[in-house]
């Protein structure tokens, strides 16, 4: 289980956007479970409320922010506030 924050600064548009992302994936299956994504940014910018897609790149689970048509210009990315864990209840 994981939850983390992604801050992205786009140089050309001078926009900053933050996404809070969460989900769970198993190491033996290329699938995400219980995913969530929340955008925190100034409304109306070209980077606010982009699609956040949970997928698989052929070898590992991946998270994609935006679509194939989304253009980032010299993006600066920070991943922070990472929370990872796994817990199993026992009888």
C-alpha cells in the first residue's frame, strides 16, 4: 500500500501542480488496486486535473500523469511524503 505526493513545476507555463496519489499493487501481478488521485493546483491551468492513469510498462507497475498529448516543458518533479506499508492480520 502506498501514498505519496508529486509536485511538478512546468517551466514554460510557469505552473505548479500537486497530485496526491495512492494505491496498491502486488509484485506478481501487473495490476493496481484501490487507486486514488487528487489534484491540488490553481484551477484552469493546462496542468490542473490531468488524467492520472495506473498501468504497467511491461516490467513494472507505473503511474502516468497526463495523456500522450500532454506536453511538459523542462519539468521539475519532486516525490515527497511517501508512505508505504503492508500489514496482514493474523488470528
